[in-house]
C-alpha cells in the first residue's frame, strides 16, 4: 500500500470552538467574526468539516458539523476567517445499487465553494471503489484522496465596485463575441507574459480597446467555472481546454486568476463594463466532472449521489446520460435547483456578469417524460427578480429524448439558432433549393420564434461557434483535420457544410484565395444584416485558422489560441467587419423589434419587406420554388411601422442584393417612393469599402457570389441632382 494514501488522523493543534451555526446561506460564509459552514445532504449520516493549512497540503483538524436542519448540515467556527482552506468527508451508506456512494475516505469539494486551490492529481485514490476490482464500482476503496484533490477556500467577498452597474444593453443593440478567456490573450503581444490567458490579461487596456473599436457589445466567455482536466488528455500532454467539465459552480477557474484572488475577476468585469461591454458566461449546469459510475468521487457524488444526479429508475447504480459525458444533474430536485439558481444569482450580483449562455439547455428543462417549458428551472429564471433582468441564452439541444428544441423555449429566453447557421452555409456554398429558407433566416426566423410575443432578438444568429470550423477554415476545407487531437480524426462533426473552393487547405492560387475572402465577406454581411442577434467568434474577423481542426476542445496550444500577427488580408477583413458592424448600429431597420411579415399594411399602405427578382419584379411562388434560383433582392422600407402603434417609421430604406450564383447577374435598382437614388454602402466583391450613388432603374452587374447593400437617398436631400439610369459594371 502507498503510505501516502493511508488514512491518518490529522494533527490537532487548537481545539475548535464549534457552534451550532445556521443552515443558510449554504457554503462557507464569513460574517466578519467567523465562518458559517452549511452543506446540503439528504441521505448522509454524518458530515465532517476538514481544515487544512494555507497550502492545502496538511489536514489540521476534522470537526463534525453539529446540527442538521431541513437536510442541511451546519456549524459555525468563530476562529475561522477568509483564506481558510477546507473540504468535507461525508458518511453514509455505500450502496451503488440503491444510488448511494458515500465514502468518508474521499475529501469532497464544497459545491458552494467560492474559490478552489490546488490542482487535481489523478490517482486511484480518487475513486470511491477499488480500481481494477472484479466487482468494479460495487467495491469500496479506503485510500485517502486528500493529497490528490483541490480544496475549497473561504473568501472575503468585499470589493469596491464604485459606479459599476449592470449594463442591460438593449437586445436590438446586442452583438455577441464568443471567445475563450485564456486563448484570447495567450499570444497577444501587448499583454505581459505573466498575465496572458487570465482575467488580468483580458482587461489589459489594448485588449479592451480592440474590443471597443471592433464594435461588439458583449463578450460571451467559454466556461470560467472551475473545471478539471481529463486523465486521458493529460496522459497525452493535452487538457480540457474549453472547460466544459465543471466541478465548482461558484468558483472561477483557478488558472484564470493571475493574482490568485477572486477580486481579479471582478476587476476584469469592471474594466469591460467601463468600455461599454457586457460579460456573458457560458455555463455548464447539465453535468459535472465526476463522470459515470466509474468516475472519481470529488464532490456531489460523495455528498448525496442519489439527490444530485439523475439515476436510471430501474438501475440506480447507473446514470442518465443526456449530456453525453456520463452523468446528468437532476434539476427536478428542489435543492439541486436551488444550487443552480443560487450560482446564477451569485455571478449576477456578486460578480456583476450580465447574462448566461446555457450549455445543452434542453437538459435543464427536461422532466422524466420529456422537455417541458414549465420545468421549475425555466420558471424560476423567468420569475426571479435578478435573473429575469439578465440575458438568458439557451443552446436548445442535447442528446437526450426530444433533445432538439430550437424555438421551443419560453418567452424571456434567446436561443442559438443552428438553422440560421446551416442555411447560410449551404446557400453561399451554392446548394440546391435554399433560397426561400435563406430569406426566412434574413428576416429573423419568424417560422421558429414568432409566437407568444417573442421578438426577433430571440434568434441568436451565428455562422461559426467555438465548436466547429473557424470562418476561414469553413471556406478552406471540405473535411475536418483533427489529427492533432490524437483520436485518429474520429472526433468532431463530419457534418460541416463547408467548401474548400477547389483546394483542401492553404492555396497559392490567387483566384481561390480571392473567392475564399469574398465568401467570408458574404457570410459576415449576411450575419450582420439579418434580423436577430448576431454572434461572432473571436478571430474570425481577421481570418483566424485552426488548420482544419473543428474540435479544438483539447488544444490549449497555438491551434486554440488567437494569433494576433495579422497579414494584409486579415487586416483588410478586420476593417471590413468593423464597417459592417457600424452599419448595423447605424440603421435600426437591420435590428427591428418586430418580425418582418411582407404584407401590405392597409392603413399605412406600406410593406415592411418586399422580395424582388433581379429584374425588379416581386418574387412569385414559382420563383421561390425554383430550386436553381440563387438570387434575390430584399427591400426594407424605412417607413414601415416600427412598434405596435400604427404609425409610419422614419428609418432609412435599405436594399440588399444577393447573388449566390457562380456567374454575374444583372439587377435592376428599383424606384422607391420618397427617394431619388441609391447609395452603395457594401459590395462584398470589393475587399475595401467604396461608396457610390446610382440612379433608379440603373442596371447593376452583381458579381457571382456577392452581396450588396444600398441606402435610399431621400428626394429632399439637398445637393444631389437626379442621375440618368446607367449600367454599373462591378470592379
């Protein structure tokens, strides 16, 4: 036996003066005089609080929590203070067939811990059963896990926020920017090496200034909750880079704090808020890092397995695996639901974050019989006075029964819209019979979201996300290239809807490279000119590549990090994207609060949107159903009713021309009431922005695979006489 693993009684230096304490709040709470400890467990027989030295290496004392109130074990230590390192040992039945996996030999993290210290070291001692035993997880292991696990630490929550308040940026002005907190600055030349990949790095003035000048309104950060590495990845020299492996829902990931202090996260939020940027957290409440029945015992499994996790009704030894990662949290239990909502409120109130994107959110609304929008969790978020004021974004799918729920979440929620992603990709790739669906996505996906008073902003539009190809790789690869993940290229999706434009990967052909860049401009313009809430992925704006890797979850390396050494094409694309974002913010009609219906308003005699053929005539059913048709014009009338009050609007009128055909198509620029001519604002055939004006009835030759945006110049605008019709040859 390894003597380090042999359970030994801790040395007791000073007997603690334990008091009864209170069952609320849960976790370790310093009140200025001492610390109250409270832990939920419905089935435990005894709970021991274990105190450690500052390093977390030496256990000093074990104290039995003296009180048990409403399934909460609690006690108060008047001589404890912030910085105290602790963990729990929970006694109870070890009966896997009944769903119970108590093992007091395993030191457990407090689910409510606000900070974790120390790293996980993989060892057989982490498991509640004897690894290699013929009875597998039915066996019982007596090795002490304390030397190998992180510990919880009591914090002082004090922080001077000054004037900082929730941003509450209106949804119509929200532009999400998904990024990885570590990967964003690991190669940034202005960020000091000591703080790269941390909160301190993300709040560096040059980083914040870049985000501000780009024009996005909110950072959507990949998971920052404390998470753990996977053993098989560590053995291969990799790690769980993305962080979808949470073990602490209240604690920032220790590696993201350069100072080792919680205040660093708060300082980062304050700096981002000062620059007008919201902070949205990607949160993983659907499962934990403890895995299936053969996983380690680190926290909730050893505290009350039968309560925290969804177990198979006919075999409680086994877990329901709707997350695809081995276990699923049971949010139908009120105390588990309380933990999750307490976590959300903590990040919103104490950490000042502005919203949440919920990974595999369908799980959070699943009852035993299937997804139910009246699930207690979804209802709680809608009713809670704090949470209902934050941005709530669902990833509306999982691998469980009835898991695909795009458009099925209740009012108050926004949802990732993968139908936007897939339609836009296939349309610009030139696939057959995509035009009608493309128009629906441009107009805000009313077929999915126009119900119960939901607004277009409920559709989170995206073309790329962290999970999949970058935008540059989307136009450069037909197939995934995940060899660096050391899984024989079996991981990652094969359904990429990508097109390499003739050459797999980098090309020296200037025509192929020019077409790829034009396609990136097309995809960006479609995203930013569509109704709904756009989401960009960090680095796409300057053509970042992952060299064809569409599943960089384990690549805490140059594959997963942003490369800030921009070439000329990257800088030009960045300038182009900044221009598109400015246009979106400049024209409210691109981000309306009402769905476009295309019907004439009888009282105002105005249509909010008119779909036109290249000849300038209205689209007919026959044209919509022509699977070979890849061209249309979208006329957005600025006079259309902007709110529920029946009155004309005063927005600019815009004309969008789209040609996904491989050849040039001639468009007739229509005549519009109260206007005199058109001003070209964007032509994706041009890598740089060149504005120009064109008269009504002009014929504009739209290059193959191009998109254009025109603004109507009003007839009362002085200093611009009407021009004669011309034929416009694109450059």
